[in-house]
């Protein structure tokens, strides 16, 4: 599995690449965000979409390279864990749930 280095991810984030999409995806998993009215959700995502790229640029500019080297193994472990979780969700939604639905349909139809 080829996981990009943390510094590369920060560089992409500093360019604003996909920040809004990723933030919206992650925020929808959080209860307090789900309870917000639609208009406030848009404002929160907008603020984070602007703030995170700025924060990423500040980190890239002021954090010494030795720090990035030191945290790289932790980043790789975290990223691998996320990829594993995403794979399990894809398997559940793509394989397990449809099979359970099909079994339920078969029971309802008496097959």
C-alpha cells in the first residue's frame, strides 16, 4: 500500500485540494454537526475549508523538517488504520448489507 508522506498531504491541503469534500464527509459522522441546520453546516464547512489550508501552510513554513521525519511512522500507522476502516465500510456496504437485504427479501417472498 502506497501511503503519501504526511508533508505531501499537508502540501495538498495547503492548496485546498479536496479539503471541503473530506471535511464534509468526516463532519457528517459527528453528532453535533448532524444536528446543525443546513445553513450552519455550510458555514462550518466553509470556515474549515479556508482555515485548514492556511493552517497547513503555516505548519509547512514554521515546523522544522526533523519534526516531520519524527512523526512520519505515526502518520503511516494512522493512515493505514483509516484505509483499513474504509475498506471494512466498503465491504459492509457493498457485500454484507446487500446480502442481508437479499436474504430478507427471500424470507419475505417465501423462497
